[in-house]
């Protein structure tokens, strides 16, 4: 892209939004939001929605941002449609001080930047779609942080849609209910959204990845905290007495099925994923996330962790290993039995915008997982991004612009009885 080229509205918004820190923190999950930075992001977005002319703009004490867009003429009595995105960034990579820039991609490796003398790049082997993106402008970070397209791209695309509707009153749409929510990346997401007050009959999240991706099926998800308590004595007199928590934790991990980890699974295959470890020879805490699309297999995976704990307790003494499981979200697929039109309209809107859609059972979750199972059916639309949760994250400019076009066509489908 030429240095002085004018940015489209959605890209200009996105470039601003990603520079506002809003990383969530799983170590502070008892508080919503889990970080003060999310309050700042919420306040900023509240002001954005006010400038866009939205009604009932509210930023609450938990950093939930909600607003309404009045229906177009003739659609006032139709059910309201919700649009939701999350304002937090994940903790899996640095997310503070994001420096976005636009790369005109001509093929080969997509270089985000050079960090400490090391080139941070995505190869076509890692992301085969790169071959289809030659000649396009692509937004990257400088390689030292996330880009935070997950999910500030969704936020920017929804705001750009609102601007399009404001600027062109001829575009049809029902009343729209907007929600930007905190802490999605740590499993809280839209859990505190008051659905009655929100007022939407149906909803879509804008939180997917590659252009055209659409999903209405997610993992079932749980977090497992494994606490190992050792028995410490002086190592010189430790024989037949010491129980080293680090050693036992290593045994626990070795008993988790090795080929059922994320790096060995795909499609509908579930997994166990160790995400953190801390402690000493006296006490260790391991944290896992457990995922499966199938409910029965999901329950069986959780039981495997309990069985491993029982096996090690029989060896080292009761109470040596404890497993605490916390459900994070459920597969939302059953929520759409009575409203298949939510799926059909999304696929049609993609095609009308020149996007060939593809349906996936997403290997993750969205705010729609919670919302759907709480009674607000909410499938998930793509943002256009790639490499989420990585310093190699990127999003093509054209993909963001086409997503806004798709949203314009989607909301129009809810403006007719």
C-alpha cells in the first residue's frame, strides 16, 4: 500500500483499536474484567458508538459495552438482531504496545518484523492461504506482539457496519443490538450480559478467522487444575520418605495420552492441552484445558484426568494429587434446531458479498457458545484473520472490507418479515 494511501473506515478503526492495550488475565479470573486495561478499551468503544449515533450506549462496571441502532424505515416492528465481539486480547503472547503496519504481500514468506535479530514470518507452508493473498495488503504487528485481530477485527467490522448504516439510510436492517464484552479469552466472555436488557432475538458473533469461515458448532470446554503436594525432607535422608512434587507432576503429564494433544489433532478430534506449570519440589500446580466436540467423549476426557490422579494417589498416598475441573463452555450446535435460517442467511450473505463460505466445527469457542446455551442463538462469523494467539497474527485489508460488505447484506435479510 502506498505510504499516503487513504485507509478505508474499517482498516482505520482497526489500526486504532489494536493500539489500545486490553489483554485479559487468567490469574485474575475471579474479577470481571480481569484487567484494568479492559475498562479503558470499553470506555473508548463506548465513545466510538456514541459518535456513530447509537442509542442507549452503556459501559458498565464490568467493561461490557452495549448499544442500539434504530431499525430502518419499515423494519421497526421486526425482531432485533444482535452483533457481538470481544474486546480483550489473549495472554498466550505479548499484547501490549501493538504496532500495526501494512505489508504489500508479493509472495513467499510474510514478514511481520525483526525482533532481536530474528525474523518473525509466516510461510506458505504454515498458512497455505497465503498463496491466494499475493498482491494484497496485509496488516501485521511488528513481530514483537500479537496483532489482536482476535477480536478487535470483529469490533472494527461491527463499528464500520454501523457507520455504513448511519451514512446510508436506504440500507435495510432491523433494530441492531451491539455488545462488546471482556474476558472472552479466559472463558468468561458474555456470561454477565443481561439478555433481557440486551433485547436481541437472535445474534451473531464476529470472532472467526479466515474469510468465509462460518461455524455453529464449537468444542465442549473445561479447565483442569492439577495440584501435586510433595513430602519434603533433607535430600541426604530422603530414601523411602521424600515425594518430590515435580517428579509426580512429570508422571502425571506422562500419563496423559500423548497423541491427544493439540499438536497431534485436527478436525473433530479433541485434546488435552497443558497450558501452565508452577511450583517447587514441595508443591506443583499444572493447568490443562480439555476439549471435545462430542459430549460423551468430553466427559470421558475429564474422567481420564481423575483416573490418573487416583492411580498416583494409590502409589504416593491419598491427597498427593488433586484435580479440580471447571466447565468453561459447551458445544452450541443444539441451539440451532429451531432456527436454521440463521445459518442459511449467513451463508447467503457471504455469497452475495463475493465470498465463498465454508462451514467448520470450530476448534475453540466463542461468546456465542455461552449465549446460545443461555437462549440467544448465536453462530459465529469470520473476521478474516489468521494465526490468532501468535505474534505472527495477520489480517488482509480486503478481507476486513469484504466482511463489512457481508454484514451489510446479512442485516438486510432480517429487515423483512
